[in-house]
C-alpha cells in the first residue's frame, strides 16, 4: 500500500474548501495534587495531536467510545476549553463578494472570539438544560439577539418566531417554559437557539443520544434539511454508528485522544482498515435480521489504557490482537497515513475487513 503521512501541507494542496481546519491539536488537562496523587501533578492526555478539515457544506462525524476526546476536541475549536497547543483555523466566507477571511482562532482576542461565536455554534445533548427555567423559551432566544445584535424589539420577536417555525415548532411555543417541552422539542429549541445569529458552522455533540429512536430520526432529518436550506457545515459527534452513517459525509474514528481512521462514510463502512474500527463496526447492529444473525462480533479484549499514562507506540496495542506480538506496535506510534484515496489510517499493519 502506498502511504503518505498526513501533513498540514498535504491537506492544503488538494483543492478542498474547508471551513474549519485543525492541525496538531493537543489538549492536556492538569489534575491537581490531591490526597491520592501525591505532590506530583498529573496530565490527562485528552486530545493528542489531532488534525482534520471540515469541508464547507459537509458533515464530518467523530465516533469513538466514551472518554476518547470527542467533546474536548469540539470544545477546543470554540475555545470553550483552551487548547494546550495546535492550530485552529476558521475560514469565514463573505456573503457579498465570496472572499474568504482566514481566522486563527487561538490568536484572536476575547472580544473577537465573542463576536466569532455567532458564526460557530454548538448544540449539546440537552441544550435547553442551560436555559433559565423561569424564562419562556421565546425570551431566552430573544436574549441572545439582545446580547449580540442591536435588533429592535419587534424584529427580535419576529426573528424568534421565525426560528421556532424553522425548526418545526409552533410560533406560539415561544410563550412556554423549558419544562413544558418533550425531549425532541427541547432539541429543536436548542437548534433554533444555535441558528439565531446565522452561523455557518455548527458542532452537534451527541444531539440525539438521549432521544427515542423515532424522535431521533425527526431531529436528524431536521438537521439535514437545515443544512440544505442554509448551507451549514457540521461537526457531528456521536457514539452511534447508525446515526453517523445517516447524517455524515465523512467520519473520523477516535481512540484515546487520537484519530485512528478517517474516510468518506460509506468507504469506512465498506472497507474499514483499523482493528479498532473493525471492533466498533462489528458491535453495531445492522437492520437486516438475516445478515445480523450471520455476523460475528469482534470483542475488544483488555481495558483502554488511562489517558494519564498512555503507552509508548500505538495507543491501541493493549487491545489489539495483531499488535500484542509486534515489537513495532510497542515502539513506534503509527502516523495517520493516506493510502492514496483520502482514506486515512493510523496502523502499522492495516487490513481491510468486511464486518457489516
Ligand atoms: N475538565 C477536565 N479535567 C480533567 N479531565 C478531563 C476534563 N474534561 C475531560 N477530561 C478527560 O478527557 C478525556 C476526554 O474526555 P471527553 O469528554 O472529551 O470524551 P468524550 O469522547 O466526549 O466522551 P463521552 O462519549 O463520554 O462524552 C477523558 O479522559 C476525560 O475524563
Ligand atoms: S499499529 Fe499495531 S497495535 Fe496499533 S492498531 Fe495497528 S496492528 Fe494494532
Ligand atoms: Mg462527550
């Protein structure tokens, strides 16, 4: 296999149009010295040298088990947590002349960052939980317009009603309080709030994980429709591969702070290369009962290592059947390499396996 290590240059020379590019992103949390940690401070390696592009008008999914660093990566992009190192570039498209303004998010001032937050938004698992329970949702959405724009009151009221209608709610819902909504409706309100300031890039962090499957489908369809209508770009975080397959164009698989595989979504499902991706896909149910009965689940043995003390070499080595007996896997970290067709894999011994 012809492999090329992914460098910032190789991303930029392929004629793509990324809205957000991150390069060599690192986030280490420092744990305080407590009763059990002695005097030495410990570092949690939550995100360890992650690079990717999110292409304009497309959706990049990030999947991986709990604690692998999905949310921390997302929060670093918006600087809701400060990255330890790395570069985060946002390319703002001028609606009037199509010019692109390249903004280095780590370098801008706090006031510039506040201003930029209208372009870059995030939707959480239960966004309405952060609303003031004593304010109507209309007042909560309108407050965002008060803080960030100089819109007069009648226009704010119109915009609030317009947003509620856009996400499939009745404009009369603006007079209700957060507790008066169902899970699916709450998520729609969260999307309405995220759209209030006309963003171009939205991070969806597990937006449907708490919802019933039928309601999940409605919210996912809403996100897809809004993407078409408003030309949005999404970074979509989920642990559910079926959901990722439904809404994402490209998908990155994370393990212990690193991207181990990335590809267009159907390519990843059809030709997974990394042993961790094989295990994830084999654990995800398929809709066809006959096919499901004939499948063998690849069990991951052992526990994921602690992000406080990640191993040398490949971070997946302790759970990898191939890697356990290979010195190279214990000695050298596999780079995320392109096998020539935009399918990136970080493994010394990649192997295409059909698991779904
Ligand atoms: N504020 C913090 N202080 C210390 N460690 C943190 C902090 N936030 C996250 N971590 C650690 O960083 C790692 C990555 O966490 P993160 O929340 O990004 O994972 P995740 O992939 O989003 O998981 P989940 O699917 O459960 O949401 C975990 O080991 C977590 O314990
Ligand atoms: S580099 Fe080695 S340990 Fe890591 S996934 Fe590949 S084969 Fe397994
Ligand atoms: Mg998370």
